[in-house]
């Protein structure tokens, strides 16, 4: 298995979502088999992101979807911890504005269809 030649993830500069999209497109373009994606990505991780990979269980270490979800969850938690309310914003509005939509998307949440009551 050849290693992808991509720059490592720079946690201070790179947007994780965009980096992972670039990584996935590179894997597809260079026909990297999906079962190798996690290993390929691990080579490009540094700092806290690498720690996330190292803390995966033996059964999850080869599952790219698990690694991706853990990385995104960790990054989102960090953003929440550093974020501040806007003037006049309630905590509920803050969570909805910044994170609830993203958490739902990551969890695969689908909003139920509204039925009109007559």
C-alpha cells in the first residue's frame, strides 16, 4: 500500500471538515481501498488528533467512519469550550446557532416530517 502524499493536518490552521473532504477525495482519486483510509489518515495526524486515533479500540482503529466521527466530535467539543455568547443571546440560542445542527448531522439525525392538523 502506497502512502498518500498530502500535508499533515495542522490543527491551528486547517479546517477539519475541509481537510477530511480533501483526504477522502484524494483516497478516491488514487483508488485507496476504504479499509486503508484510517491508516492513511493516521499518518497525517498530529497533536490532539493523533491522540484521538491512538485512543481508538483495536476493533475501531481500522474503521475510518469511527475515526472521522471521533475527530469531528473532539473538534466540536473544543469549539464549544472556546465559544462565547453573543450580546443578548440565550444559552439555548447559542447552542442551536453554533452546534446543534452540526451534532445532528454527525449523528445522522433526520428531522421528522411535520404533519398538519386540520
